């Protein structure tokens, strides 16, 4: 058995070959629904049964409405959308409000809708088949979480979502039983530290400092680089003593995690 982590989007913005945040776990679990979702085929979209959202920002939820519209099948059970109560409220109030998009939580019928919203909280775990999803606390400008995906066979992946420096996040990462691959943002370069503080994103310097608190030794996949600042962020990350374990995501990588062959990148 293996745990498949397919990066669909890992950019902090748009442009040629840039997609915003989305990750497919195996075939059935999506984490965030940014523009990377647009590269999935109809057949792949129809296999998604659970969507875990990190927060309400558009670059992470923007393609959820379109996904819902694509996958209608009268026989399929509702897709479960897991998120913080504040994120679900934002979706209800501002997206699925019959103005921006129809409310697919009561279509085609309230008894058997396309989407079902499930409220989650940091510290909680959700079991889906052989994978246990741990909800991690994150620190952003809106309520936000990250996710740890633990496979029964002893493989672990974690994604922080958008976050700034937070002791609670690193404590939670340290309590995960396994961590082979950590996907974390480093959205802004060091010279934009003031902006990073306001927008609650990591910079390479802040990330290098905080990685010292991590007890696991995972591969580190860096995401959410702001377009136009990629080369500066790359240069600054290379100064970290963890640089040899880092990979800067381009947005089309696939990782197969095996219990013995940890964080083997195959594509
Ligand atoms: Zn955000
Ligand atoms: Zn974002």
C-alpha cells in the first residue's frame, strides 16, 4: 500500500502554468479547491468524495463551485466538505448564496444534495478508509487549519495551508505519529517581512527558524510562492540548513509515500 499525494496547484497566484492550491490524496480526498482542480478530468472529479478546506480565501476555494456543478450524478452520495464553521459560513453567505452560485447543499434536493458541509475543529481526527485526517491549527488572517494525513501502514503527509509562525502548529505537527512529507508555504521573500506579518504568511527566514522546532525529519515541499518573487524566495530558502530536504513545488508533482521507502518522488 502507498499514500499518493498529487499536487494540482501550488502557486500564490495566477499566470501561465500557475495554479492555486489544491492537492489530491489518493483518488478520493481533495485538500483545498484552488484553480489546480481545473486540471482534473471529469472521471477524476467524479471520484472525489471528501474535500478538506484550509480556509475561506478565494485561491483555496475558488473552483469548489465549478467542481460541484460538474459531478452531478443521481446515484452518488453527497461529497463531504470538511472545514471550520467560519469557513463553511463564508461559503454559505458569499458563494453558495444563489447569487454567485446555486446552493448545492440543497440541490438537487435537500434530502440528497450534491455537497454536505461538515464542521471540524483543530485537534479533531476524521477517519476515511485507511487514512486518518488530523486537523492542525494554523495562524492566518481568517480562521484557518492545516491537515495531517496519516495512513494506517505508517506513512504521513501534512499540509499547513496558509499560515504564519505559530507555536501551536509546530506542537501539533510534532504529535503526528509519522511525517514523511511536509508541505508548507513560504509565500513572501524576507524583504517583505512587514507584509508577511500583516498577511500572515511565512518568509524563508521565519520558516528556517521555526523548522528547528520540528522533531520529525520529513522532506519539505515549499508552496504558495508569490509570482514575481520566486527566485528571491528560492535563494533565501537555500540558506536554510534544511535546504537539502526542501523541494520547491511547481504544481504538478506526485509523491508516493511507502512505509519503507519514505517520500519517494516519482513524478
Ligand atoms: Zn489565505
Ligand atoms: Zn492562499
